[in-house]
């Protein structure tokens, strides 16, 4: 195992998908930095900021570099000697340029011009992966809504059975929330499609009279808009990104935790799909653990912890503050990769979820009718008032539980209740279908895409 779980050759797959990890690995990141620096030189030459010959040399050198282990080691050596983030890269590229290209390489730009622009491009790709898996999860949830629109179960509050609902109703609540997160990704994208090319303190002073035109050309070729003003010290965009992932992985954690609880042997209403080679325990062979549901909680905690680090980065000194900014180099990749794994895992979990309708009904019926106490209270309230009805029904429910009797039998024998409600009225109150009718309507509303 490496010192970093995300990079482990054995366990890395538990923390990030291969596609997401590839976005943040050293080699592809460095490759893209080189591409950006070559493009920058080209844009600067077109506006007369650096010689055209130097720009061509820089472009050729950047394109020719094979970002292999040797090149990365070369960059690392100079970084460790200078303690500067890109000094090693600058020196390595300069050695591959002619004298002219070496002198003009990385001209007028600062570290954050390249790293922030790279990050916005990378997070654009990450958004695509996150949204694709979120949509897979939404599709699987919608299927659960349709298939289990009428599957009755106990609704629970404070961990206790409360009222009858349908499993489709529960899943519809998940779907409505996932849709809101999908919309939030679209809203955040509009603010994140921005690059950075502003110089040392953000004033573009090194770029000369054509600075704004250079900025526009450079970022336009990347499909990014130019910022209204430098955001080197304004990190709200990244804090928003982090907390968007807190929301989406929080939903995944909530859904996973619900499945985790409903898979308990004593409840047994839901169950993760199991692979033929899956092992729940190396000492208890019978176990079938909710591995995916449980791991969603782990990943969500990683996201929340790193989001806290990025919230700290909102407070910067002056025009740049390395204490705040450099935390992003750790926090943004880690929380984005963890969120990517969580989205992928959620889609798989929901797509293979086993729903045990027989256990749902059996558990609900195990309450001996107590789940209909609200319906009885509401009907009685129209005759005697709500508080009086509450006291009467609470008394009956306590007696039925204490005596181990069905609640319906206790109600049927209670002369006070019978003096206000007829037998047919009471029978309708104990109808599951009557108590879950709106659940079905609400499932249909969500499936049609109506606002919550």
C-alpha cells in the first residue's frame, strides 16, 4: 500500500474510478500544462509580445516532450531544489528549447495562470463524468419508482414504524433530490467556464498594451471565457464546487445508509446485489454485507472533510496567499475523485438493488395495525376534537401493545370509539390502499418531472 490510499496499486479503485484518476495524475496534468504553455506562447506571439520564432520553438519543444518517469523526475529535482511549484518544469522545457525559446518560455504568466486554467478544464471533464453517473443513478431510481409504485411498506420516523407508504414513494424522494443536484451541476458550470491569465498580482502588467487581447485569444481557444477580473484571491468558485459535491455525495450517503439499515437481517426489506465471488466476512461465511452502501458513507466523509479545507481557502491575504491556495492541490483532486467514485457506486447500487416486497408487507403487518393510529385519530377528531381524539387513540394503542392484541381488535371493542364511528368507517381506516393513495400520486408527479 502506498502512503496515499487513492494512489494504492491494490486499493486505489475503492477511492476513484480510473477515468477520474487519469484527470489528476502527474503525467496527464503535466502534459496539459505543457499544451497550455505552448498555446500561451502562440497567442503572445500573435500579438507581438514575444518573437514568433521563440513561440514556434516553444510549441515544438512542448509537443515533443514525452511526459514519462524520467521527465517527471527531472521536474521534481528542480522543484525540490527551488521550492517553487513550476521552476522544475520551466527548467526542463528550457533545456529542450533553443536559446530564444528558453528566454521567452512562460513569459509574463504566473503559476496560477496555468494551474487555475488547467483546473477549470479538468473540472469540466470531471463534471461530465459525475453527471453521467448521476444520470445513471437517476434512471435506476426512476425504474424503482415505476416498478414499486404500489409496493407497500412501513414509513419510519425516529427509527420506528410510523405510517404505511410505498417503496416507490421512498425512491421518488431520492429521485427528486438527485434531479436537484443534476440541475445544480448545470448552474455551477456557468460559473466554472472561466480561465485565468492575469499575471503576478492579477493586473496583467507583464502582458503589455495587448494584454486583454492576449488573454481573450488564449482562453478563447480553450473554450473558456476571460474573467472580469483576476480570481487568484477569490476562491468562491472552488468552494462552490466542493460544496456541490458535498450535496451530491450527501444524497448518495443518505440513500446508501437507508439501504444499509433496511438490509439488516431483522428487517430484510432491501439487499445489495451480490457478485458470485463476493465475500462478506473471512470468518463468518454466511454474511452478505452492504459493502457499496457502506462505502458511500466513507467517500462522502472524504468529500466533506476536503470541502472544509476549501472553505478555509476563501480567506486570502492580499492578492495571493499560498497557505490557502496550495491546499487546493490536495483537496480538489481528492474530493473530486471521491465524489466520482461515489456517483459511480450509487448508480451500480441502485441498478442492482433487490427489493423484497414480501418482507416489507410482513414487517408492516407485524405492528398489528398500529400504523393506522393516525387515520383513526383524524376520523375521530372530526367528532370530538383533535386533542381528545389523540388521547383516546394513544390510550388504545398503549393498551393493545401492552396486551399483545391487534390494534383493530382493541378499537372494535372500545365503546367510546364505537359511539362515534361505525364499523364500516373503522374498516376503511384500516385499509392499506386508502392510507397510501397519495403516495402513488406523488410517485407519478415525480416521474412526470413536476417540481417538488
